[in-house]
C-alpha cells in the first residue's frame, strides 16, 4: 500500500504544481485582444443590419402578395347554360 500511496501523492503534487504554474502564467501575462475581441460585435451588427434590410426590401418592394384572401373580392358570375 505504501508504494501506491507514494505514487498517488506524487501525481497529486505534480498536478498541483502544474495548476500553480498555469495560474502564475495567467497573472504575469497581459491579455492582448484578438480579432474577435476587436471586431466581433461590429461584424455581427453589420451582418444583422444587412439581413434585416434585405428582407425588408424583399417583403415591401418586389410586389409579392402575401396570402391575400379572395373573400369579398370575388363575385360569382351567372351560369351560362347553352
């Protein structure tokens, strides 16, 4: 049991040491913003604006009649029996 406990403790110490090193690296290093941090929201907003404008134009300007009901607009004609 002693060798097993020694292996487990050694492994645990190694893991703790690596976590401490990672934490020290985070504290020391300065965070530099990347492309997505700089321009991500601008690109998202411009894409959303483009899509909304395109759909607005499509719905209002191309002349599609959107499921208009014929009720009250169509009058029946007399039946022609010849």
